[in-house]
């Protein structure tokens, strides 16, 4: 069994594999291709680093996605 850790995503605790990346989180939430911003522990994570950004156990992640309208 793969080792897991807990992170908090938008207020909900989630078990994820160790070495889980921001890109994998976006894919698992089916948000690929959406306009969004991610903050980890109150710091913005640049979208250009999602592929390599790895979470640490206990990280607090906030994901906000833009909704068009007028």
C-alpha cells in the first residue's frame, strides 16, 4: 500500500499519496483546464509550478476558480 498523508483542501481533510503534486490535485478534482488560483498555507502557488509543487502533510490548500458572467 502506498504511503499517504493528510492535507486540507478548501476546509476538508483529504488523504493523498506522499509526493502528491498540485497538478495531480487539480486533475483529481476534475479542474484541469479551468481558470483557477491555488494557495497553500496562505501563499499563492504559481500555475507554472503545479507540475512540480509537492504538498507536505498538513498543508492547508485553498482553490478558487473563476466563473464567467456579467
